[in-house]
C-alpha cells in the first residue's frame, strides 16, 4: 500500500525504517511536546507493533514512512490506530523537516485515503497544549478542538493539558 502527493511518497513502515523510527524517538525537538525520552526497548515494541500488514479490520497501528520524492529520504512517519469506529491520528517528523508543510500534506492524504478506501468516517488526534505547530496541522486538515483534558500527562516534570481534536466526514 502506497500513497502519493506532489512532494511525498508514503508506504507502510518496514524493517528498514528502524533507524529513522528510533531517531524520531530520540530527538529532543520532536519529543518536546510528546513525551519523555523512552527507553529503546519501548520504542522497539512500538515499531514492531506497526510492522504487520494493515487492513481495515486490523486493530494494530497503521504507520506510513513518509519519503521526500526529491531526495528519497525518509523524513518522518504518519498514520493512525483504528478501533473500528475512530481512527486516532499521529505523526512525527525529523526537525530539519519542520515548518515545510509535510505533516499537513501527509496527514490530509492519510485522512482522505482512510475515508475513501477504508470507509473510516471519524478521526481524532490528541495534542499537548502549547504545541501550536501540531494544533495548526490538525486545523488545516479539518479537525477542530472538541475537548481538553486538564493536566493529563507529565513531560520533563511539567504537567500538560491534552487537547482533543476531532473530524467526522
């Protein structure tokens, strides 16, 4: 399964993507509004959960490696976990690719594909309050903030609110 945009190619994560996946979970600029730096064994488990071939009846995460068409470099990951009703969206990009529209471009494409090809009509994303870049990505993709969970998690010793964004198509 592959998805394409003018600038990007997305394919399901493979064993060859381990080093980039690990790097995404080690970059302080990526983790700042996500979570504390996880242990490698935890990252490896998350990675392996995303490797099996995904289908609309799957309940394991669908994770696409996002590849820049020009350089053929894997620049991040995007995808979702689907519970049969709602697809919970997520994405991580390497810092040198921040603010170039790649997260928005890839997420829009994933949402459109999930809706048209898989019949998924309800989407959700959770973002840490203060992560305005991700809030902007979600808004550009048609999601709106529908809830906030006060002080729901801790990153680097500080409590943060989770903002819930949703989209029904």
